[in-house]
């Protein structure tokens, strides 16, 4: 039922809606189109019977280093393996591209996401003091492939 595929510009509305619901952010649509342009295979959506229920957006930071910019699943779809399907597909893309390490930032209080990433072998590298605009600290997390 669940299918992970590369983002296409038609998915823009769905991705914006997920970001609003799951991350409470409202970024300009040009941001998503830029991310898509930079690394097409690193921007993935998960769809269930034609409806996009989650996505993962990333960039290449260096030839062997990628960074997850956003990963979000609609609240109603969580704990059903959608995030894992996205992460599995993403790590496959990374392996194909010769990526040796993946990094990301997460809010210090976001226990759900920290548990999810830890299960995937990510480790906290260091604290990012007041990383978020509301003053919350972040954690830099990293995983080697
Ligand atoms: C983090 C997120 C993407 C996980 O997506 P998901 O589809 O729920 O993940 P999965 O169902 O594949 O979960 C895989 C495993 O991660 C862990 N996990 C996921 N959510 C968890 C939670 N709320 N509490 C504890 N462990 C959790 C569990 O080990 C889970 O396996 P299990 O369900 O068999 O116990 C999702 O919670 C989300 O969209 N959160 C809001 C946005 C966000 O915080 N993104 C990250 C910002 S950096």
C-alpha cells in the first residue's frame, strides 16, 4: 500500500500541508523547489493509495556527506512505518551515491524524533545552543554508513 518515490513538483501542496501540520512551519514554496533541484533523489515522498502522507528532504553537504533537512509524517499516519520507509529509501540513495555520513538537527525536546533517529543508528554529536528561532536548543545527530 505504501510507496516511496521521488518528490515531483505536483506534490508541493501536499508537502506544504504536512510541514504546516507536523512541523508547524510555513516555508516559501521556492525552498522546496530549490531542494528538489539540488538533489532530486534525496527528496522523497511516501504515498498511500495516491495520497502523500510523509516526506524526507535532504541536501548533499560535501561529496560524501548528506544532511536531512526535513522529515515529517502526518500525525494520523505515525507509528505505522512511514518514517522508516522514507528513511530506508533515503539511506539506499545515500549508499548509491557513495555517502559516508548523514547529519541532521533535531529539537532537544523532540523525544519522538530522537528515539526514531537513535533506532536508525544516529548518535548525538553535540548540542546546538539556541539553534531554533524560539530559543530551544538542538542536537546535531550523525550516522556513518
Ligand atoms: C519522527 C517521525 C518522522 C517518525 O515517523 P513514523 O512514521 O511515526 O515512524 P515509524 O512508524 O517508522 O517508527 C519507527 C520507530 O521509531 C521509533 N518511534 C517513532 N515514533 C516514536 C514515538 N512517538 N515514541 C517512541 N518511539 C518512536 C519506534 O522505535 C518506532 O518503531 P515501533 O513503532 O515499531 O516501536 C514522526 O514522528 C514525525 O513526523 N514527527 C513530527 C515531525 C518531526 O519531529 N520530524 C523530525 C524533525 S527533525
